[in-house]
C-alpha cells in the first residue's frame, strides 16, 4: 500500500522494524538488448511503478515528563525497511516541536527530546517523518504522521484557584449548617493513578467548623455560636492528592468566616429618664433632643422604631428614627410653644425592633420604654449653636479637666454679642461636667462611673454677655464607655455545710460571681483558692469555665469536736484589661448527718471542764487577769500624759501659704517654687458665693473684670479644677473658694527677667586673682577660682 502510514513506534527505547513485501514486475514482450538511455528510463519506470504492500508500520511513542538528566532524553527510533544501514537514507522530522523540542538523527532515525517536557503544559506532539534518498533527495517512503504522548507523574500539588474564600453563616445556627464549598484542582492526569485524587481536611478552625473530605463542603460543628461573643473565624483547609496517602502533595487555603447577625438581643434604654429643653420660638421639625436604646445586634436586627405611647405632649412633639445612628429624634410638631402657658411636657417613649425572628421571641420582649421631660425655655433671639445636637463618647477613667467636646454658638442678632457658656444644672445634677465660660470647651469636673450612670444628657446654655436674658441651649449626650475598674465579687454570701461522714471529692457548694463592668466580649470569671489556701488539706476548688466553680472535699473524716467551722478564701478574677480580682470567703460548717446525708445538727458538743480544778487555782487566774488589766491601763495613761499639746504658730496664717526658699527662681517659668493652690482672690470668692445661692444666670462671673488676655494655661486650668474638686469633697476645707491672679516676671513678661544669673555675659568680666592676696585661709578658694600657675588656665 503506497499511501499507508507504515511507521512503527514504541515508547522510550523500543521500536519495531517495518515489514516490507516486494512484488516483482513481469515484463511482457520479446527480449532484445537495450541501450544505456533505455536502461535508465526503464529503471526509473520500474521504480515509479513498483508496488509496495507495506514499507513501515507505525504506532505512538510514549515518554515521561519532567526529565532532569543532562543528556538528551531518548524517545524512540524511526526506521524504514529500505534502509540498508549504509547511510543512503536521510530521515527528516517535521511538525510540532521538531527541531526545538525533538531532534532526529538523520542517519540512524533516533529521536531525542532536548527540552524538559511538562504534560500539564502539553500532553502530546504530532509530528511527521519522511525518508529521502540522501544522494538524490527523492522520497523513499511516503510522508507519515505519528504522535509522541507525554506520560504523567505526580508533580503538581492541589491548588485552590478561588482562594482565599470569604463566607458567612448566621449566628446560633444548628450543627451541620452548610457554610461554603471549597474546590481544589490538581493539574496532574486524573486518568493516571491517584495523582489527581484530592482529599480535604481542616487544619485550623476546630471545633467550630468541619469539612467534608470528599466534597470540600464546610459546615458548622458547634451549636450556639454567638456573634456578640465572637464574630470572626479564620479556617484553614488542606487539600492533599494521592487520596491523602503518605507522600502526596498538599495545598492549603484560608477561609474567612463571619457570623452574620440575627435578632437575638432585645433593645434596652440605658437611661430611664431624659431631661431636655426646647425654645419657645423653635420652628416646626426643630430637634428637641435624642433618646437611644441600646441593641447588641447590628444591621437590620438593630434597627429601632421609636414612638410616643403616653404623655401630655403627643400633639405638640413628634419622634422619628435616625436610620444612621438608630436614635429617636424628638422634634417640634406644633407651634408656637408658649413658655408662659406651659413650661414643660412629659412623654413616654417606646423603642421596638421592627424585624423579629420567631425562634428568639422567648428572649423578649423586644421593646422598652423611657420617660422624657421637656422644658420649654423663654427666649428673645437667643444665641444659636452650630450643631443642633452633640453626641460624645468618653471613657469612664478620663481625667478631671479633660476637654471632651467644643460647644460653639453665635448670636443671630446684628450686634453679634459675645457668648458665655454654662451647663443647665437640672440636666447635670451631679455636676460631672464643666464648660469653659469663654471657649465652650466641655470638660469633666468629677470622676465618671459607667456603673453608676452610663449616659448623661447635658444641656449646655449660651448667653449673650451684654444681655443675660438671651439664652440658647443645646443637648449634649455623653456616652460613658466602660473600662475594667470593678473587681468581681460573690453574687451573694455563701455558707456551706459538710457532713462528718462526707467522702473525699464530694460537692458541697457551687459559687458564682458578678461584676458591675460590661465588657464587649462578655464576662468570664476565673476561680482559684487564695494563695494562703492553695494547699488546703480539707477542700479543693474546680473551675467549671462557665463563670461558676465547685467546692469539693479533699478528704473524709471531718469531726465537729476537732473543728466545727472552716473559712475558705476564694480568689475571683475577671478577663478584663487590666485583670482585677477579689477574695471571697466561703464559710463551711461541719455538721452531723444521718446515713442519707441529711443534716441533723451543726452545733459542736459541749465539753465539761474537769471538776478537779480547785477554788484557789481559779482565784489565782482571776488575780493574774486583774494585774494585766491594771498594767494596760497604766501604760495607756502614761502615753496620754506624754503627748505635747498642739500650739498654733502665731506667725502661721491659716489662709495663706508662705513659701520660703534660699535660691532665686526663674520667674514665671519656675513652677515648683510656690504652691499654686494657695492663690486666692476675694473678688472671685464673691462670684462663687453667687453660684451657691443659685442666682441666675450663673455665668455672670469675673469675665467682665478679668481681661481676655489673662487666660491661664490649660495645664493650670486643669490643676485648678482638680483642686476645686478636692476642696468640694473635703469636709474640713475652709468655707471659701479662692483664685489669685498673678502677673509674673520672667521671659515673655512686661518686666522681663529680673534674675542676675545672666548679668555676666563672658567669663572675662570676672577675675578672681585677688584671692591669692587674702592669705592662707583663702588658699583653697584661690586654687578653685584663681589662675593656675604655669599654663594660665582657669580651674
């Protein structure tokens, strides 16, 4: 067959020789001699008309990938049966990769790979082979096509092409809830061995999640996962080929799983009473104040709907929900408001969750109420604040005198009078805050305690300096943020009983604790025996890791007549930063019980003293006690008479502090040479008396008398506030407040520096050579300050 593909290929180094069947050509006619040209022509015709049944037989070649040797990789051999081994046949290779990836020896027909083969890049090559007469270049065989296939090895690890993954699952989901399916692909040949057989496993994320080893589906493995406790998990999944067997290649991916929120927390108002103020000239839709109900959920589950359910101002005011901050905004619905006819309104506000989930209704009710008292203020073109509402968050451990918000207002009148600020004390009865009279800086004046009062709804007043009747107001809601400042304590007084016949390891009491703090991650308490009772031979403690602990007996054989009461100190610590702890005492009584453990009696049996004690011995004991009492009384009397009476120094002024020191200070920059708390000013004292008599407005102060250029430094201002708070808390302080204004000398003052330390500008202005003339008594001084003989250098 002249056009048949007749190459035979074997893998790597094997090949078959082609089989050739030749047929003879019978010539008819008489025989006669031929000339040379006729012989050549006949020879060519015989070659052209020669019929070959099968010159070469062909199959595929196979070669392994990733060959790393230095020599070319032998693929196979091409051979024609017309090749007699004399080099007359020339083999030519063409097609995919010919000359670049594969080469052929044109004499022997050996095929080699000269580049590294990767099945994942290309799995097979299609080439064409041809045998030519080396002398004439004429084809000796028809061109034949063959294929070289690349055999696979396990050289690719599984890869997560879509990783890292991000998924979410609702909190409180049941065990087995599907989260996400991850898929790893292996570039190896799936039809050859187990190179591409992938098995999934979880490396990180247990015990919260699990993964299906065959499908890669991630499911929840722990019930009641609470988003409010922990909302983010990082899970690492591994995919391993070779069916997970030893020696297989592995790849990993990260799955970030977030717990989505469900409505499992009801809203609660942290403040049951709000005090607000509104101007009688307030227009419709103007904001009166804000109320907010706390909801630990987020998103749609934390959405609130506020409404009035009762009160005497339902037709005067309206309440709307701010969708951004979920606060209830109380606005004016009907005007005009009349201060003369009605000065205040009382409203009952209800906050509810509009989106409920039926399976969590047992945690409700999902609504709460608070009372709002709105006072109408008389106005006559009062100052207007830049913002209609201020919301401030401040930690409860903030220092006294810290500025938490700048309140700014301006006079809408043409005169644009100066503004003075103050706080409506009805909104801050505890006087926790102070506002700077000139700048409007809102500062803390007392320590804040979230456990006592977590929200402050303050009304800041702005008054025109020249007309105190013009008063404007703005609401400032201060949210006090929690810090860990309360140690956990026992939830109640614990008193336990243990039977005399109790066995070792018997539970006698379960204790729990409470903490006034409210950390975001929830409370977690740690229990242990106090250090002094760490090796208690009678009792032991087991922390249950659920905010409770068990008290167990360590031994048996308790006896009332030996000891009828034990006091066990227990150390309780919280999980806050810093960690706080306290020690509680558990009182354990030893009781006599029946066989069923029922307490029969906890009173120790009375033991009768021996009757052999004589009367003389009793008298001697009483006499000794009497002598000891007399000695104690005598010692106390001697100590009392030995004390000197306190004599008041006539030169001491109890109202002033006189600071004496021998060195000269640095003027105004010297802040350690005097006690700033000793400053006092009778004129300022009168102003304070006015505030104590609740005279309105309270901002009529010394601002009219003290120039604005005399504003003290902020550090001094904070120091004065702190000292003022200490004086208010001190019951034995003098019955007056004081403020002394000083005009200091020093750098930056009008008088400049009066110090003589810089009066001498150079060392050459002073000469101490005359000290040598003062005699031997001043020899040492002359050596220190005089001119040293020899080199003339000063000592």
